């Protein structure tokens, strides 16, 4: 990827995350990235293609970052690391919830590409959790529990702001429930 395309993509991701997909136009992305409109349209045919590229970039970064954080831990320790990675993300100044959920919420019903990208991202996270639950008596129940805890906390901390004591309470509750399954 060229430096110009990368600059446009990074700028668009930051602006979409900070504001929203609908509130950010290509002119703002052009201005903030320092690229011309011609350059922007050379790499991205339209705003929809740019949104899709941002989500693909975000997904790749998410997968790599979470995989690296979990490393070679297994079973319950891996599930704890997955939870801890999310808690670190929830505390970041630029945390604005899940960009994939926001993209689906802002897209039209005819925009199947955005929905497909979001579903692929969520299925990956679910599958990533599931790979660490095989040694539990009820692996599917453990996977559902962990996935739903994380998805719920994404929304809660977006609306209420991050609260360390709530995060820790939920972590302990999740771990106790897993151990009881």
C-alpha cells in the first residue's frame, strides 16, 4: 500500500471512530490526510469502499493485537487474557465502542458489504474465544458466556464510561461462572 493510501486510510479510521461514519465526508478526510481528492479517489472509488477498507484494516489490527496479547496461554488463562485485552481497550481515550457495530448501525439495509464485514469480525472473535474452551465440560456455554460478557461491556463502558471496579466485578463473575460450568 502506498504512503498516500495508508495516510488516507489511517485518517479515515481516526475520523470515523472519533465522530461517526455519516458525519465524516470525503472532503474532511481529504483535508485531514493532506491528499488531494484525485488521490483519494485513485485509491478508493467512493466513500463506501473507504469505509469497507477501514473496517478490513481495523479487523486485521484487532486480530493481530488480541492474538499477540493472548500468546500461547491456554484454557482459562487465555480467556482471562482475552478479557484483560478488552479492558485495556475500554480504558483508552479513543474508545468509542465497537466500530463494526457502529458501521452497521449507520449503514443502509442495502449495504450488505458492511454487514458482512461486521459479521465476519464478530464470528472471528467468537471463534477465537471458542478455541480456548474445548477443555471445559460445556465449551459452547463457556464461549457464549465470555463472548456476551465482552460484547455487553463494550456497550456499557461506551455509555457509562470505564469503571475499573465494574470491570473487575464482571471478570470475577465471568470466571466464577466458567468454573461452575
